[in-house]
């Protein structure tokens, strides 16, 4: 049986799906639930735009440092292949790991974040985007992955709603 705090957090996100202010209601509930159960300083959700080979930030808890709408190029880097193509989580445990993977590692570290957990948002064999949690050094470990995957899957309807709102190219 799951601890009651985890059940309450999962339930809060599921209940947020019923809110009329989508996808924001679900994104806000995810932020709060992940903070309470896994922990984070910086929390973002990125949506993958396959045709443009870009990911777009559709949620952030630090809008000044990481504004909504910010985009990143999808490259053929090992991180992109692991997370975006194969749909596997990534854990970076320290500032050196961040430096190897993220071009904006200096900004990340300046926010007090030295570890990261990236969880792909998956639907029908495709990666729709990522749930991204960043915290102090060595915060994340393999024990966080399964709970983070549950939250990522609860994010899928909101991400699909976000994509449906976007003008088609």
C-alpha cells in the first residue's frame, strides 16, 4: 500500500483533471504534488514539437528564470536519444552531469539546482514531452523514477490539451 501522502498527491492531480481551466489546473496540481512527494526547486514541463524539432516550455515554477514559451532545439545528443527518442528517464546527480547535458547549466546551478530528473511523457509509443525536476546535488535517485512516471502519465491529458490549443502549421 502506498503512503497516504502519495495517494493524496496522486488523487489531487487526478481531481485537477476535472477542472475547467486546463491545462493549467493539472500543471499546477502536478507542481504541488511533485514538490510534496519527490521534491524540487525548479519544475518544468516541456512539450515536444516533432515537426519543428523543438521542445517548448508550457509550465514552470520559476517564470523569471525560465519563462513560458521558451524553446529548445531537439538534437541528436545522447540525452535527447535517451529521453526523447527511447523514452527513458535521465538522472543527473551533480553539476558536472548538468554541464555535460544542458547548455544552460550555469543558470541551473545559479538557482541552487545541481541534480535533475527528466521523465518522458509517453503516449502510444511516442514521447510527447518531459516532466523536469531539479533540486540540490544528489537529490534524485533511481527510487524516484516510478513515482515520477505516475505523475508524468497524469500529465499526458493536460499536455495533449495544450497541444490541441496550438495553431497547426
